[in-house]
């Protein structure tokens, strides 16, 4: 079974721009969660989608948004990029309603200059 | 106070040593307890998860949960250089996972 895939793997953007990241979960998984990972803060939860509905949200500003499509693929958007948004963005998929058994993709490394 | 506390290390051990990695938590509502391994520039990989207090073994890895003390551990027996990575504890509750900051482990040949 193919794992979680994320595109693109690397991205360089300028302050003020916006960016869209994509995640394809493991086939059959309905839950997709997004995380931001930085050396200082570790892994921080952004939001989780289950069957196209946002089920939970972390403590991030409204510039961070996401959506999930009917095929469970998910996108994350960050508008008006700031230097502090430079991070590894990870998505994780889970099969069931209780999304504790999460499988991560390789991440998208975003650099904001 | 953070919900999950994990010693960041780094932890350096000789090959063959027993490694003990630990996390403490404050919220008794956490129901599932996971351990992830993350190699440099890769996504975290789920090693194992447990639900109840007690031990769970998988090969060289043993996860231990003590809900009364709010303390979880991961033991690695016969550590190998390939175990060199960052280990993250993760706790699930209220439909979301909260991660520890990770412990960087180096196993020296």
C-alpha cells in the first residue's frame, strides 16, 4: 500500500505571498491532519479533516487554512507568508474515526525569504 | 506548563546499550500513547502505540505506560547505530494528537 505523499517537497516563497501544499493520504484513510514542525516549537497541530469536514483546529492564525476533498486528498493554504512560517509542514493520515494511529508523509519544507 | 514534557537530550549511548526515553503529561484525558521515530529530514514513523497502563513489546522496543503517574517510557534493547534518530512521544485525546518535543538519540558504534 502506498504511503502518504506530499507535494511539493521543497518550496521557497517570498514574504507576503501565499502557498498551497498538497497531501494524498493512504488509500482508505479518511482522516488527514496537518502539523508544523520547527526546531524551536517541535510538532504543532494545525488542523484535522475527516470526511471533508474540519474536525479540530490548533492555535494558529486564520492565515492558515485547509480543506479536504471527497477522495480524502487535502490541501493546506497559508496566505500572506511571514518569515516565521518557514518550517517543515507534515501531513498524517489515519483510517478510523479515532485518529490516534497516524502515518506521516515526508513533509514539505517551506522557506520564506 | 506544557501538556507533554520530554527531555530533548541529546542522548549519546554506545552500541548495545539499553536506552530509556521518557515523557510526562498533565492531562488525564489522554487515551492513547504513541512513540514515533524521526530520521533527519524525514517524516515521523509510528513505532508503536498503547492504550492501557502496562508494557507492550515489539522486537527490541518496549513501551511502558503508567497512567497513575502520568508517565510513559520507551525502552530500546541492544541499541544499534541505525536507531540514531529523534524519538517523539505522542498522546491522543479529544480527537487530536499532542507531541512531545522529541529526544535526539545517538548510538555510537
